């Protein structure tokens, strides 16, 4: 508790604008850390999607290789 009070006293003696800017920087750091986590989660999901070998995905890729992307997209859209 004594150390916390000493730190609080030190912070309150600093220029208010400097304290506000430092606080904002700390908040941005936490937001960026959360963004990094979100991007890593999205990447993991994308890897799983790309690795999926469902019958639909295999057929789409077969059509794409044999007839081209337009044909594969038309096949996909006709299924909807």
C-alpha cells in the first residue's frame, strides 16, 4: 500500500496533460493487443477453412481446375 501511495503521489505531481497522454497510450496498447489476438484467431479459422476437404470444396476445386473459376463460381451459385 505504501508503494502504491508513493506512485500515486509521483503521478499526481506530473503535468496533467502528460498523464492523460500516457494513459491514452496504455489504452491503445491494450486495444492493439486485443486486435492482434483477434487477427490470430481469424487466421486460425482461415487455415481450417482452407484445409477443409469437404465434398463441396473438392468438387468446386475440380471444376475450377478443369473449367475455370467462372464455371466453379456458377456451380457454387447454382447450389444456393
